[in-house]
């Protein structure tokens, strides 16, 4: 029994050949759609798998700002301690020639470390054994049994920027030789152990915790800088951590100052890092209040000079405190006091009255010049001056002899310390001390005083003045002195403070908190860019092309069945019923096509990934980016394909069923006359509007600051122009009066062929639109392909004029272009080029040559501050949620340079040097620059947008993008001024990034010498051209992949063209046969068809290229070097392919015998 | 049942202005009437047939079938009207090659709102038996001769018992024997069904078989 369904099925089967084309079109659409979504799945799945692998089961991690006792981990559930340090490695041999490796991650572990490592030896010992990951061993050329030299930053207690800290390489880094006991296999998970969502493969090495602790701190006490937790919720961990933290874990220590003089002792609460952050001081004061005891914050500072006229005291110690504090916290409790006592005013000073003081016997009100060092010394240091007013003298007795006001500083406050042995360049160099405080012929009183009384302050300020003068980003107060309750023993007070103080300290603000690292990495594994969306976006054209082809094929198939449709209508089928029947048939075909497409989508995904990975510059990506799939993607791919196919089918059926049945019965498939003319009239109105709108959009786009809106405006304008071009073509095709085709030979044939192209305007335009869109994609994408341009190395070029960008594992504290830093570099080079020997290092000829090369070729260098974080460049497939931040010095800001895409500059000065924008803070937001690509694709931000990152104290800090750079080597970070950097990230000491300018062509030599010199710091320099080229290679990989999609689209367009030409020839077979009967040669007829084909190709390519050229205008205007030759070759290839296909398509059919063809007519 | 045309005209727009194909055609046919319309090519015969069959809308004038003006109906109702009231036989049989003989006859029933499938199938079998194809029900059109295909087309036109049966050159593609056979068949079935039968033909032999003959000339209709 025939039913509707049966009829549909029967029709679908009977017209299988026609339907196969439709089915293939749907399958292509489904494959492309599903494949694009699968690319997204693959990225997410691969990154998630990589995140799992690199975490090694770690759920949460606390990265501590300073070494903390390792036993803390035992008090926390499922937690192990790791002394995690950045480091460097050198292979055995001469430092000048041995292989070096920077950016090494050193894991100091003990037996608590999960036993995934194939570990030999005793990991609880201080043995000098090291396990290398396969990657490290390969790069270093090391194997088990070899010796390697490991370098790490020396973990001192003083901030390196304090005036008493040592900053040269030998003081700030430490190296030692280790035996390689094991090289991990390439697939060992420990080789990938890493906590950052970064693309770079980690360079992991493992050493015993105690031995690393001894190397870095000088003591074998097990300490850790990371706590890794497996399987305990972060909130629970943080709660437990807070409860288990001891005061010492916050970097706080107690000294009981059991004074013999005065009225008893006090407890000095001091920082292990010399100064307290303000919040810690507040906590200590709060704890004292809770314990009902008195506390006085105290500032002690080593100054350069106290002077009154020509009289001076060199290197005095100055204290800032409340001079009126009650005993035992006042230094002047025994001194003569006015009644009532007056507190020291701002900028007033009381001097210690000691017997040999140069400044005794000055009248109150005398101006005292205080010369002191800038509290933050990195580089050459800076002396500052303050003019103080003498209030009076403090008698040198009782509490005023309190040397313990000065916190413990090794080498300064030790019982055997001597002033002359201080050697802290640049501010306290030994030679300068010896010059100003000579021992001979007569001992200088300052030296004698220090020998006898150590660090007793010689001048007192009030706390506010001291805080104002000696304020540093780490804090200012050196101690908080706490007085015991009446009759309370100091050790009891310490006990009470130890118990109370943690209640008033914020572990998070102190950097003592667990981060849900697993959750963070999994969030990051969703990808910096939505690959699914991106590939879907670029595949959209391909999908639309496939669907257009589906519509075209279906329409062509239906046109062959026009008489049947006419009959059905004549038989009483309503238009709706016929449409439903045809759509049902189309849908049945689409279902099969979509299912086939799902399978093909898997292959398509593999193809795209394969192409992308082959082109991706970092081969490491190939190790983890694998195909992944989810059921949801298949469901989406299937469902969306069906819906879109149905729309395409509906459009192709819609027009056909409107044709009157008699016309259909005659085999006609279009409505002649009135409707076409009506459509043409509408187009005559719409086309000029689109043209004007497109032009207006492009012109208006030039005045838009926001790059996204500007790009949208240009692209929209280009699209409107394309639409206008196609509309005009349609008007031409449908116009009733064409020039009379007349004449002879090729030109007449060409005219006839041109007319034939207009025979089926719908089909012809569809084909042209397909080709136009593909050409648009190819040209637009190709125009975005870039390489460092000719101007790259200019000051206003992408590199800013710097041909090297370097980073070090451990910070350098002295810029190396001049002064102390340069001297340090030369010292290190001298050691590297000298034979190993004890004592004075000789200057070898190799060193002299190296020094000469350096002097000749190193033109300038800027040291930048770097706060580590996620690589926000396009090379990172992970989502960068905490990008790296660079702090650039004022000198670089003043210098300017680099190439900008857009800035928020308003004044002429800012326009001339946009770097000035970095110095202007707008409210709370810190102004920053970043690379345009990074802002647009990774951070999804534009000019004026804000980005929030946690500062060193855990609080969120807002950064505002005030400019974007183009072709710069800074693609993985935000750039702010050094001043803002140090405010926001006070714990980030020293310089870890460097911009270097060398003589042209000498960058390789300079890089090598710098890497040798700073080998212990893991210094690694990369040519900026190479770095930028590597980023551009990533962009190129994307572009090539997208061009592949454009190529597929073009293939579909050319296929569509072939179908249309074939169909047209088939329909005109009788007509062509008649022409042959009249004496036309086959070649002439083929020429006729090829002209028709050429017109459509030219229309498609021409309008597509024009549209693309307009839409990429802003990019070209920004100085892009468009590869015109390559583009021309590409389009020439397309043109050739179009002709070849048309030639092949028509060659056979034109040879059909004349008589049968005429009979068909 | 009656078919009444009153001053029906039909014009087509051309680049040179409207082209009149039917000019004030009036016609009245009662149930049981069979008429043949002849005339030269381009005289408007087929257009008239298409207007009668509601496939084409007249430019002016009215068409009433059994008192109903089908052109006053909406698209859906018009289709239903045509399905129920009008049967077509064309010069080209337009059989669906993918369907069997019986299925082809049943094609109109698929969209009929008033018939029962079992009844229509029985009637289709009956019709096919009456046109001499009772033994060829499962055959495909490709397996039939030209005359047989046209007989299937006649059966298909009658399967819903239309009040008006229209045939456009039904024997145009047939040889004389087959043409004679199809003409007789049309008339025989017309007598059995008592519908209005209008045949447009160039064939004088076919026209002679009809009791009423009309001639179309330059868009006007006259008694032959």
C-alpha cells in the first residue's frame, strides 16, 4: 500500500544518483561543522590531559614567598614540601664552552615526594645527587654518571635592594657540582611536572631537599618554598594551614632584649627580611593590644652622613621611634625632659651625645643634613638628602646605649663585626668606608664607636619622619618593640605573643595560602582561544559553501523532476504538500549525509590538527595535542547540519513550487517576466545603497579608535561592497535589453558566452558568490601573514631598536651595561675564561678578547623587572589568566620607541612618545601596554579595557590597557612602569628581563658572552627578530590552516561551477547540437562555454579580491608587508583550476552525437 | 454538475505588451457532456484547458464548476478542489518512473481528504482492470508501451472520480491504433462515470468520436 512515507522513500531511492550529490554536499557540511567543533574538543581535551599530566595528581599548591620549615607540610593533610627554585645548569667542562641551560626548575624533594620517580640514593640526605629529566639531559648532553653544575639564587634574609645587601652575582647566586644519578625516561611524568599553564616544556631536575636547602640558604635545615597537596579541598587546606602556621613562618622572629641599663627589658619583634610589610606591623600592634601590652614600631636605617656645615659623622645609624614612649621603650627615658615632654616634631632630630662626636655642642635649631641611600637600591644606588632641625641631644647612657634597636644583620650587628668590613657596593663600598673612616694614622671616632658600641643609633627622628624618608616597597619598620606587662618575664611575653600573633596575621596577605592549582589549570585548559569557535568561524564559510552547493544540487535535481512536480500540483497536491514531500525526501538524504559527515568530521578534525601541528613552530605541542571528541559535539554537528540543510533545501524548493503547474509540466523551472523584473527593481534600489553603505562604513572605520570596531567596520564595508557587486551583476544578468550579439569569430562567441552566463542568474550568481567568498578568505587571510619587516630593528620598529631580549632564571640586581653591573659581568667572564685555580683569577687573552668584543658591540641594555606568570602569547594554547608583567625603567619610558598599533595618547607629548602614558595613573588602574595580538586574541581586551591580577599581597590590582604594540617581542606580558610595578609587586626583587642593543650582526656574540657571564643566573638571550618570527610563525600556522579551509571552500566553489556549467550544457544540448549541425566546431562550442565559465570566475574572484582588499586596508595601513606575489600566484592557481575543471567538465559532453541530441530537442 | 465559463480572457505580459491568448470565451457543459476542442497551434486550446483545470488563472471572466468559482478559493482550497473535482490527462503521461502502475494511479489519492485508502485502492484496481491493465499492476512505467502508459494516465485522472476530466492531446504521442483505443477508453469511462469530459486535440479522428465538437481560433471558441 502506497503511503506518503513510502512515496518519499521510493522517490529518494529512485533519484539516488541525483540525491548522492546532495548527500555528499550535506556530508561535507556535516564533516566541516563537526570537524571544526571537534578541533575545539581536541584542544580542550588535550590541554586537560596535559594539565592532568603536568600536575601529577597535585590538587592545590601554596607557593611561598620565602623558605618555610618543611615540617609544616606534616601538619597538613596529604601535603608534601618541595623546595622549588628556578635555576641553571652547566655541563662539565670550561664555563666558556660547556653547554648551559637556563630556566631550569629545581625540585628539592625528600622521601615524602610521591614515588613516581625512579629514585636512587638517600633523598633525606645532603648528598649532591641530581636526577635530570630527559629534556634537560638532551639539551645539556648529560647522562647518568656525569657531573653538572647547578646554580640557584642565594636565599638571603635581607632584601637585595636594601642598602646592606650584597648584589653582585657571586653574592646573589650560588653554584655547586652535582652527580647525575638518573636521567628520567622521556615519558616519565615527573619530566612534565609543572604548575603553570604555559606552552614551554618544563626543564625539571630533582635534588635532595636538604642539599638544595644547604646550597641556597647555607644551612641544611629542611625548608620549602612550595607545599603540594593531593586530594584535599583548598578551603580545608587553607583553614588547616592558618591554624598550623607559626609566627616564624610569617618571617617574624623575637629577640628578648634583657636590658641591663634602664628600667628593664622588652621583646623586639623583628622581620627575617629586615623590614615588615605595613600589614604585619598592624597585626603585631593588634596582638599587643589584645595582650594588653604596649608596642612601638621602630625604624632603624644606616645612613651615609649626618652633617652640620663641614662637620659630619659618616655612616651613622638613624632610628625613628616614639621618643616619648614609656619605659622601657624610650631611648631617652633617662634624659632631661621638658615638662610636659614634647614629642619630636616632623623633620626634627635628636642627636646622640657621645664623647667624640663631630656634631656635639650644636645649638638647638641647627640644621642637620642627613644624607641617606635610597631605600631601594638596584643598580647604582641613589643618595638622597633631608634637612632636619636639631631638637637636642640624647645623653649617651641608659637606654640610649641600646644597640639592639638595630635588628640583627649578619656582618653588621655581629659581636665581631667591624665598620671597615662592611662592603656593600654601591652605597657602602669598602674603599669608601676606608677613606671616610680611616684607621690610620689615627682611628676615626666613628670606627672606634662602632667597635665599642656596635649599631647604637646616633640620631633619633619621630616615626613618621623616619617612615617618610626610609620608605621602601617592602615596608619600612624594622621592628616592633613590645614591653612586658608588669613583672612579666620576657620569655613569657614571647610565649604569649607567639600564641596571639597568628590570630592577627593574614596568611593570604603574607603569601601563605593554597591556590586551587588543579582548578586553575583546568580552567586554563579551556584554551586561550576558543579553537572550536575559531575554526567554526573560519569553517563557516565552508559550511555555507557546502550548504549552497546542497541547495544548488537539490535544486538541479528537482528541476529535472519539474514535470513530476507539475503533475502533483495538477493532481491536486497543494504547494505545501508538494513542498513537504520534497523536503521530506531531502531530509531523508540529509540525515544519511549528516551521519556520513560525522564520521568524515573525525577525519577532518585529524586533518586540521595535523596541518596545524605540522605548521606550529613548537614541536612540543605535537606531544600532547591529540584528537578528542565528545558526544555533545556529534549531537550538535548532526542537529545543526540537519537544520541548516533543511533551510537550504527549503530555499531551493521554495521557488520551484511557485512556478505554475503548466510551466512545470512544460519543464520550465523559473517564473519568467514580472517577478524577475520586480526583483530587479528591488535590486536597483538595494545595490546602490549597499555600495554607498559599504563605502561609508570603510570611510567611517578610519576614524574609529577601537581596533575591533574598526576591523568590523572595514569587514562589514567590504561585505557590503561584495553584496553590491553581486547585485549589480544580477541586475545586468536580468536586464531585458542586451547588446545584439553580432559579428564573427571569437569575439562574437565571447559575446554569446557572456550572454549565456546570464541565462540562469540564480545559479550563476550562487557560483560566483561561492568563488567570491573563497577568494575573499584567501586574500584576507594571506594579507595578515607577517614577518619582521625591514624597519623591525629601528627604534620605531617592532623591536624598539633592540636586537636581543634576554631573561634570567635568577634575578640580576645590577644592570650590566655600565658601572657595578658591568664590572660584575667582566668579573664573571674573567672567571669563565680562566683556568680553574685558587686565588686571584688571571686575565687570559680569551677574556681580554671577550671584554673587547663586549665593549665594541654592546651598545645599550635596559634591565626590566618581571613578575612571572602565564605566557599570554599566541604560542600558549592554554588560557592565560595571570599573564606575566614587565616593569620598564623610567629611562626606557623617556627614550620611547617601538611600534604601536593604537594608543590612548591625547597630548602632543604622548603622541610623540606613547610610553609617557605608562606614568599616568588613572584612579586605581595601572596603565599598561601589551601586544595587539595578545590583547585581541588572548586577553580579549581592547584599548581602555581593564584587566585584573592579584598583587603580591593577594589583593586584586586593576591594569588598564593604554596602548597596544605591533610586532614586538613582548607578546607574553603586560608592560607597566617600574614605579607601578614595584608598588604592585614589592616582593619581586631585581631584574629578570633585559633589552639589549648590539652592533648589527653582533647579537650572537654578545648573547653568548652574556650567557657565559651570567651562567649562574641562567641567563638566556634570544634575538628579537627570532622571537617575533616565532610568534608570527604561530600566527602563520593559524593562517595557513584557515587558508586550507578557504582552499576547501574554493574547491567547493569550483565544483559548483563545474556542476552549473555541466547542467547548463546539458540543458542546451539540443541547442549546441543544432549549432554543431550548422557547422560550429566542437572547439568553438567549448570556447563558448569556457567564456561563460571565465565570466563567472572573474566575477567571483574580482569581487572577492576587491572586498578583501578593502577589508584589510587598516591592516595594510598599519605597515603590513602584503605578499602580493604570493597572492597573485594563489589567485592565478584558482583561475587555472577553474578553467581546467570547466574544460574537463565540458570536453565529454560536447562530443555527444548530434542526431540523438537533436532528437531530444 | 456543470461547467460554465463566462467571458473568459487570458493575456500574457510580453516585452511588446500584453498578448491575448483567450478572448471572451464562454462555454457551458453539463454533467455527462463530452466535448472535443480542436484548433491550430497557438490558438489557445491548451491555455483554455489549463484555465478549465484551474492551473492557470484567467485575466478576466469567470469559471464556475458546479456553481463554485474555484479562483475565489485560496491556494490550499483550490488545490483540494482540483484534487477532488478535476482529472488531467496530458500528452506526455508524466508517470512517476519510480512508482508501479498501481502506485501511479494512486498518486492523487495521497492528498485527498475525503477518500479511504482501501476504497481508492480497490477503485484503482478496478479502473486499471477497466483500462485493460489489471495484470500489470506491479509493472513500472518503463515496462509499459506508450499506449499502456497513457491508459495508466487516464486511470490516474479518474481515480478520485472527478466531475471534470480534462485531456490535453491525450493521443498526441500515440500511433493510430493506440490513439483510437485511448479515445474509446476515455469516452467509455466518461459514460460510466457521467463526468464532464473536455479533450483538446489536433486529431480529427479523435475529435470525431466526441458528440460535441468545438473549435478554437485565435483565442475565440466556436462550434466546429
